[in-house]
């Protein structure tokens, strides 16, 4: 399932980076950085792309909205909140690092939850990582390695579940079929912060030319608030 009717799209062009509103995106928008075809959506974000305010890195990334295009923001106590995706990482920049799924907050530039991929040169594999910021005022995140068994161009799946009681569960289905799970509880200081899901490619590198980029293909992407 790839329903683009509840997302907008940030592109690494313009100053600040451009936004494609939900109705235009859902109507079949395509460009150099984003394509939706053959049952998949493709994201590409070069290291020399422009950035959003408050960020040093380029992104071609979806942001949760209502069908009208209005931003959808929620506090986690309102529902049981899910972001589920199947994807493959198809390109990484020279430092090997991109992010592909987030829970972000409307307050502050640092997200509480970020899923990333760190390619390990010479191995053929990369680590799927989870970065958690324990409190809204914490300046840095702690990083957990969920998997060391994902190659470039291999499909894998994830589900982020933030429950109404603040419990965060991240499931990862490796290409081998193995399932990894991580669970903890967000600090209650996050309870008052409006949040939203993001998915796509956030290239965590800004050095080099257009031949360096992060890229991914998503075959499945679904938001649920139950």
C-alpha cells in the first residue's frame, strides 16, 4: 500500500527547501528527486541539495498531513500510532549514513525517534540504527543497532509503534526473515509535544557533489492512528 494522500513532500531545492503540498503530490507529482511508479516510490537526495531551516542536511522526505494538506500533529496519548514500511536503500553518501523514518516534533529541530542506515565499507552490509532522544531538552540521542545484516538493494521492513501510554516498540524484519524488536518507554516529558511521522530519505552528509547522495525505494508505506 502506497497512499500519498496524507503526506506532503520536502525537496532539496530552493531556499529554504521546497514543499510539494498534499493535493499535488497525491495527484501524481514526479520530478528529479521523487518518483512514484510501478508500485513503488523512489527518493533521491544529493549531498549538495538545499536544506530546511534548522537542518544542515538535505532531504527528499514525506511529512504527515491530512488529505487537505494541513499538517497532522498529534500527542501520543491520543491514539496507538503506527508507521509501517518496506524499503531498500539503493545509495548512500561517502559517509554511508542516511535516515529513512522518523517521529518528529513540532517543537525543536531534533526528533525523538529516528531510524537510519549506516553502510560499512568493505563488508557489503550496513547497520540499521535507531536514535532515541530521551527528553526534549537532551542535546544528543542514544543510538541502538537493530541489525547488522542489511545490504544495499535488499528489501527490509520496519514498524514504529508509539502507544498512548508512551511505550515505543520498533520491529525490524531483516532480508533473511529474522525479526528484531526493541522496546522502551518515552520519557513523560514528551507527552505534551505535538508529533508527526516522516519517511523517505534524509541524507546525513553535506559534503561533495551531486554524484553523492542518499536514495531509497519504498514498496509499502502506511500510517495508522488507532
